[in-house]
C-alpha cells in the first residue's frame, strides 16, 4: 500500500512530468525544430524564464548575401574555413608539400616504366657476357653498356637514333663484340628485330643482294620494330671496306625521322694507327687516354665520309698486352676442352710478336691467331690419345689399331 501511495504522490507526478519534458526536448532537438536563440538556455526554458517556441534550429547569425547552412552542410566547408584561417607562410608550406608529393609520384611512375623497358632488353646480362668473353676492354665495355642502357630505357626517341662506332686494331675483339651483341638482342627481341651485316663476307659472296637488297632488309626490320614497339639493333661489321653506296645508305638512315628509335653499331679498323700511337707515346692513365682518343678519332674519321660527321659515339678498343693474351689463351683452352694450364698458355703467348710501350708488351695482332693455335693444340692432344689407344674419356678402346686410324685422321684434317 505504501508503494502505491508513493507512485500516486506529488513527487512521482513531478518525476513523470520531468521525464516527459526531457523526452520531448530530445525529440525536438533531433527534428531540428528548436530555435537557436542568442540567450543562454537551460533545457527547454530560456535563462530569462520565458518559454521558447518550437522552430527550426540555425547555426547562428547569417551574414548578408549568404544562404543559411545547417550543421551537416557546415562540416563539408570545414576544410575551406581551415584553409582560410591559415596565414600566407603556412599556405606556402602546405603547397610545397603537395608539390613534392606530386613530383615524387611522377618520378616513381617513370622509374617503374624504365625498369619495364630495361627488363625487355636485359643490358645487365649483356654487360656480364662482354666482361666474361673479352679481356682488356673494361672501359670500352662500360661505356658501350652505359650508352645502351640510357637509350633503351624508353621507347620514344624523337631526337635521333643511337649511333655507336667501335674502332680498334686487329685481334682486339671488335667482330666478337658485334657477334655477342647480335646474339644477345636476337634472343631478347627475336631474330626479326636484329640485323647483322658483314661487309667483308658480303663482298666475297657472289649471290649478295647488294645495297638495294640491304635497304629492303633494313626497311623490313624497321617495320617489324614499329609494330612490336621495340628498338631494333642494326650492326655493320668491317666498315673500313664499305662502298660509297653503303655509306650513303647509312647516312640516309641516320638522317631519317623514321629511324629515330634505332640503334646503329658500326665496327671498323678506322683510326687503328692513332689508337696504337696513343699507347706508345701518350703518358697518363687509361681514362685520360680514352677521352683524348674520343676527340681525335672524331676529327680523323670525319674527314673520310659525311656519314662520320654525324657525331657518333666513339668506342675505342685498345691493344692487348702480354697478360691479356695469356688470359685469352686460357679461356680458349677451356672452351676447347683442354685443361687451362698456365705454363702452356704462357708458352703459346710467347710465340706471338709484341712491341714495347710504356714498359709493357703489346701484341701486334692481338688474339687473332690464338683460336687457330688452340685448335691445333687440341688436335695434337687428340692424336696423342689415339696413339696410346685411349679414348677421350680415358678408357681403353677395344679393337682400335692406331696405325690404321692415323692416316684417316690426317686425310680428314687435310680436307677440313
């Protein structure tokens, strides 16, 4: 009975009324029907004790000429008001941060594109191959690969094609460099995007198509490269024997806008006397000699034909000294299946002719005679094993009569 009296008493009615007022106040606030008065209010009643009539809520006094905005619309403009509240120096700092971010993104995208282009050509592997198969040409290989890497990084080349001119005396590896480059890019791009032309062997062949046939082959390679969006590689070996027609064709190709994204590599002996003279009489280090040779060979070959006045990138190959020749013999012996003994390689290297320059001995013909000498040594080793009746795998051969086999081998070697 006491609990019922409490529920129906005046205190309980006051509590129920207060709860209803608070609930109604919350509902009106949620619907935005309460007016935002400049005076301070407490709950549903204003500070002055007067009742507030329900109405739409507003954020505050509206400036003349502006539309009133609700709380949700003012949130969208909070960034603009924050920007307007900053001073000039702070705005400049934030703009500088934004500019650095945009430039960084552009550089990152360009770097990713460069990596994709260089992976297609794999110049790093070409550089490793050249360093492995050539001796004594470190500076020339580094410059060659650096020029190729910079040019092949992008596909679009609106300025001019890349014109490389490799010079050097006999036996230093010029033709070998051209063969390695052609083999590498044929594997990476396909044989249809690489053209290797040897002037010496084309003059020997009676069925050579000549300059018109070469022009048709070059046009076909350029068309394939344009369709595949790749940079073709054209190599011309023994250019010191080139006819005026071939030089004119090369000059027209280098000056054409169609061949802007093309790599031309010319290999020749032009200027070999100047290269040998530089090693004999010029003091200084290898880098200084390399830069001086670049300038002098540009002037020297520019007088021979107008095609050499197009400012090619000169890559001189220097002569090989005695240590380089010994290393060359060791590599050739290993390639022929012989054990590369140091004393045998030195004995073969001593058979060549040398000239002295700057307290070093340089081979007159380089390693030009080395492959034939190593093949002859391999044949002698094979004949020695056959005389002993031992196979190349050091197993005795049953039923092998050495006197009957030797004449056959001699006849085969004469015919080959």
